[in-house]
C-alpha cells in the first residue's frame, strides 16, 4: 500500500468541505495542528478506517465546494479516513463527474447520447461553446436521463452550496443561461410532463405522479400512502415475502430475477446485519423511469424501501442515486427527513418496535455502478468494479453482509401488491410476466415519456400511444445494451418471454424509435463509444473488446458490402469473446445492439 502523503496542503475551502462532512480533526494524525500529546500515541486509526465508506461523499464534498479535487484536498481527506492516497486517487479518477485537474467552477454537461444525438446535440454543443466564455467548461456527456426532453444540458456551479440548473429541451440560449446564471434559469417542468397518461384511472405505479404534491407527506397519505406498510406489519416479514412471491414480481432492471426468492434468500441468512440497497443509478441510455418516480412520488420509494427492509430483516438502507439527478436528490432528501420526523423512519416505525433508516449516497457518473456488486464497492469507498460471483449478494453483499438490492421500479411495485393482494396483482399482465410495466419511450415519437402498460401489450400498441412518426426505420429495445427490431416487427409482445422468443430483449423498458433521418452507422458508433467509455477496465475481454469494437465501426462507417466484410467478421469474433468471458453484464451485452443492427437491419449492406 502507498501510505505516502505529499507536501501539498488543502485550501481553507477544501478543508472546510471535508470537515463539514467528517467533523473537525481531533489530532495531527488527522490533519489538525500538532500538540505534544500527538507525539506520544496515534489516535483513531481503526475508527477512521471503519469510515472508509465516506470516501465517495468526501470527494463529492470537495468537488461540490471547489469544482475539482486537488492533491492537497485529496491528501487531507485521506488523512482523515486513513486511506492510502493511491487508492483514493484511483477512486477519484474512476468517476466522470470528478476532476483531479484544475477547471472552472461551472461545468455544463451536454448530453450527446442516443436520443439527444438524434435531436441535434452536436449542433447544440457547437453553439454553446461559441456562446460561453472561458469561465465555463463544456463537457460532452453520456445520457443525463432526460430523454423525453431531448436534447438536454445540466449545469453545475461549485460553491457553498453547489448550484445546478437543467435546460431541456435545450436551446443554445437556454443552455448558456443555465451555465452563466443557474439561479436565474427557468424552473424545470413538473415530473408529470414526462407521463403522457398522467391522471388516468388505469394507472397503478404512476397514479400519484402529477396528482400529489411530492413535497407533502400529508398529501401522499391522503392518496393511500403508508397503507401498504401497515398491511406489511399486519402480515409479518414471512407474510410479506409470501405475498411478493405469489405475485410473480420479478426485477424490473433487466435481469428479471424473482423478487420474492431474492428476499427470502436474504432473510434466511444467519449472518447479521442485513442491508437493503435501492439501486437508483439508472444510467442506461434512454432510461428515465426511476427519475420520474423519485421526482414525482418520492414518499412511495421511502415506503417501499421500508417494507423491503422489514421483510428481509434489514435495519439500514442505502439509496444509491445517480449524480446527474439533482432534483431527485432534493426531493428524496426532503422525503427521508419528513418520514424520519413523523416516525416513519427511525427507531420505532409506526410504534411497531421496528427500526430502519435510509442513507442517500450519490454516484458520480459511472454506468458500471448500476451493476449491483460494483455499486457495493462504490458505497464502500472503492472503485466501482464488479465482483466475481459466487458468493452472491444475498450471502455476502454490502460490507460483506447479506444484502438485498432492487431498483426503484421493482420496489414501488411492492406497494400495489400489498394493497390489492397478490392474486389481483398477478392477474395483471401475463402468466409469466405479471403486473404493470413502465416503458421509457423517446426518439422519433410525438409524445415521448414514461408509459405504464400491463405486460403483454405489443410494441406497436405502445408506439401508437406515443405517436410514432412517419418513416420509422428501427426501434431499439432495452437501451444501448439491448437490440434493434424492424418496423415490420411491431407485433412483438412486451413481455420478458415474448421479446426473448423474438430474439431481442426487454431490458429495463427502454423503447427508442428512430426514423430515416437518423444515420444508423453514426448511432452504432455512439453505442460503441459509450461502452468503451464506461468499461471499468477490470477484465481483458471488455477492456480490450470495447476498444476494438469502436475501432472496427470507425473503419466501416463509410463502407458497405464486401468492403466491410472483414471488419464485420472481426466484430462478431470480438463480440463473442466479450459475451462469453466478461465479468459482468456491461461486457456481455456491449455487442448486442451492433449485432442486431447488422443482422436484423442490414446496417452495412
């Protein structure tokens, strides 16, 4: 281990940012002024090491206050937590939202991913760069989760407090205003604008979005809030797990693992404590459903996490939220604080003698942290690299203890399961894919947004609701890790088994439509660039394969037919290697969309 600390000193702002999180240092071993007593013994080593999980919040504190992380600031944080500087540097450089080099206090992130690229992100970037002075750094960003309002830009101005502003749909003027005067930027539209069905009586998961005040716990309870938690206490932990199992609920993040089985496996582990982790790091290009729930109905997620923790014997929960969601962060922090103040979180929830609390942890721009074990490493203060399995998280997850991990959509499905009962819930959808499903529709449609449909509706029915435009050329299911389908395949049923039988995937529910004005080769190249950027680099098949895939697509971007045959053969070989040998789903799925475009759409013929 490299325990060498440099001679660089933190500035007053950097020291204040760290001390605001960790408290003032108690001895010179932690960076305080030296006293005679400090020369006789070392203090706080083991206790400090036990706080390693505060490394990521500490990096956020510095980056938020100053705009970048200097050597002196990093050294000071490392002294406070007894973390080797080399390891902390590896963590700081892992995340796209941090910088270890000086940069302006204001950074404007302009999304250049699939939906925004199709909506003119390149022209937006060029216009913004010409309109802003040297005091703002413009960064081309992967998906910001604002696909229904593409193109999108997010401005972050460091300071105390940090200030943010969103421009979406972004114009050059709007993005420049967000970056130059974030406090004066127009307020974002409500979450309900992302739900074209808002107010419909048929909605289950989205029925409160746009109806209740997301800042009011009383309004949430007046619309059925905390009814499910009371029933959970009446059923007991085993009864809750039985209801979830009988409902047929499976994970909505793409893996489709039975939720009841995961909860039962965690609850039955003799090792304690158990942990609950909510994965709110949705970073798949085209995905924004979890953001809409967190912004429009945050108390529902707090209640659902409480039920999941009660069922699995967890008393501490972590909500890992992607760093590009400032409004969701504010809404959730308020919801957690309100629930805690009203006895709905804490030592004695609803007088039932059950203790549970939630801590929100921010990601910092790393798609790989959507993988559950990479997320655990991120929370623990390490690089967000996936772990090999087994052991599985239900046995050894966060901090080496039994852990249940679910995404936002999966968790909020637990509320209607308990309020309407497992049989009624299972009657929605199909026999093998039960319940309602949220779909993120964007691209070449008239009404982009989140749609809630029962499993079994067809792709054509969904696109008809969204108002697909003339000249439809392709539909991408499942996001960058999914697959393309042709316009003549719109009768595919939107179920896990239906998409599988059609040779594609449902994934997390991304549906991106592209008309004939979108150049398909450039779209595929952007997907390859995304996976190359987001690979954590831990395993060779993914680290090398994503680079080789991008290189081959660059070579054949302007070629077709026989001229591209050799590179297409190379792409297939590289794709098989990544699929078979990569540690996690990123490398295993990095070839999917390109393969489907070649085989189903004839992209390079």
